[in-house]
């Protein structure tokens, strides 16, 4: 390479590699806590860092996340309701996740 100038090397898959590596890293760390989270019956017994990570316990929002229904209400108040919106509001979804030993 002769002369002065900028040499640029680009890798077009780099952004996806970062996301993949971050997801793998997060999953590896999270997997260390899943057994403890799944087997604890009393929320008060969880270590502080796991309490902060829990959004729901026994079907109820934990204290850090009690704002969510109020936030959702205020967001729905901000937009006009149409027939399709009122029909979609009637749908209730639930997901059951079981972790077996």
C-alpha cells in the first residue's frame, strides 16, 4: 500500500456477532440462577439481585413493577379507541411455563 491515506477494514456481520455473543453470554449467566429462581417458594428468601430481576411472583407484579398497569392505562387513554382496539382489549392471554427437574 503506497501513499498516505486511511485504510478501512469493514466486517459486515460484526453487528450480528455482537448480538449473538451478548445473547450467549447473558444466557450462560442466567442459566446459573434458573434453578434457584424456580425452586424458591418465598419471594423474600431470594437474594437482592434476583429480587430486582423478578417482574412477577406468583402471578402478581413485584413492587418494582407495580407501575406497569398504570402506564398501560395512561397509554390507552392517549389514543382513540376504534372497534378493532376494543375487540383486541377483550382478548386475554396467559402463558404457563413449567421447569421440570
